[in-house]
């Protein structure tokens, strides 16, 4: 007789329905309202995981299959608990670091790139640049590095667009250095160090990193590889945007820890 599976337990049915509802509702929200953002994709994946977990509560007429279902349920439960704990831990670090340091006085600051809209800065990048203007006005002797290369669909580097924005705000062009080769946060900070050494003739001790609040934790961690002292200046983000990118930061921080 062939084995037959039936999802006839209350908890299994509840989890399966919850997971399917979560996955489908987030897919609908992505298609109609938000677009397919990282946060929406994450919620869909969580929904699919819950539905799969619910299926492990199925019963069959084959003892071997029942044992496999129990083992699968325990494994998925372990994955779920680990994921929840690690997510809570990393997000706590991200949100605790999402504020500017009390003392910002480094001679050099770097504004990290955040995408363009044609030949204009994205809203996220504009927020970072406005923080850069604030920094320069509060530190008349300081200089700033506009860091960002040419994107796949762009005809101009982020650094050049950032420079144009800064000068339009009244910042002297002589105070702006361009780092226009990088495509990642690590390259932003690495190439910035090389640029400053070429200008100063020696490494600098401290740097101010200007980026979005949700990105500041990881940016400072990466900057710590290249500078003895790192100061952070956080540009505020819209709540929905912050939540979306904070979820992305969970995976980015995990990757950083594993590789570094």
C-alpha cells in the first residue's frame, strides 16, 4: 500500500494557512503598493517557511515517513529559533547604532553613495549629503570625500553628482574630494583611505562616516578596518524605508561577520 499524507492536525493546518496568507498578502502588497523590495521578499520567504513548517505536522500510514516528518519539524524549529534570536540580536545592534556620535570633529568625512535618479541624487543620497553640508558648516577646516562610482545603468558617477549637489549648497569645491571608482561600502572606505593618503602623504587617524541611520552600524564596522578612529553621522530615513533596509542589513551584517 502506498503512503498517504494528510494534514489533519489543528496546529499544522493553522501554520500552513498562516504561512500561505502571509506569503500571498505580502506578494499582493509588493505588486500593488510597495514594489518587490527586500523587505517584501523577506516577508514572503517567512510565509513560505511557516507554511512548510506546518506541513511537517502531517500524518501518514507509514512509520518511516512519520519519523522523517518529526525530524524535519525539529530541524525547521531549530532554524526558526536560531533565525529569530540572531535577527533580534543584529537588529538591536543596527538600531542602537542608528544615531550620530556626540563628538564629530574629524578633519575628513566621507559620504557613502546611495544611488542616483538619472543625474540627480536619490532621496536617500540627498539626506546623506544634507548631513555632509551640516558637517562642513560646523567644521570650517574639514574636507569631505564624495564616494561612489558609476552604476550599471548610469552615465555619471555618484561622486560627481554628489559634488554638484554640495557645491549647489554653497560648499567650496576645494573642500570636496572625489572617489569615483567604488561600487560597494567596503570599496567606498578603502579607496577613500587611499585618496586621503595620496593627498596628505600619510594615513589619517580619524574619519567621520556619513550614511543613513540603518546603515551606520555596518559602515562603522567596515571603516574600522581602515581607520583607527571612526565617527558616525546618521542621516534620518523614512520609517518604511528604514524597516525595509534594516531587514536587508541583517543579511549584510551576517555576511560581513562570516567573511571578515
